[in-house]
């Protein structure tokens, strides 16, 4: 599968930043593939897809489930980037 949909709730993000330092989560998302394993250890895999459209649909559903209490990003295994 090319695309992975990852979610992090508020506690996941807080745990990540407690382990590293404040605002490290968003900083590491921008580094993409370099921090993939560190970021995903604190996240939850919500789905996988070969289609970007299908991944976007899964991401929207995951955002609905989280509401304003977390973050959802799609990881492209080929480009090695997180996006939403």
C-alpha cells in the first residue's frame, strides 16, 4: 500500500512532546521520512490504501472521529512525506 492514514489524539501528541520537547511533533512532521518511525510509535494507523482519494476519504472519517482533539495525516511511502 502506498498511503497510510495516521491519527494522533491529544494524549499521543502530549506524550511525544513530553518525550522530546514542546512543538517537536509538528517540527518532526515537516521532516517527513526522517522521523517516520518516531512519529508513528505514538500514533494510530487508521488505514492503508493504494489510492490517494481513498486515503483522503479515510482521513476525513478519522478527523470526524477525533474532532478537534487530535491530528490526522496521510503518509506517502513513495515520496516519504506526511500530508493532509
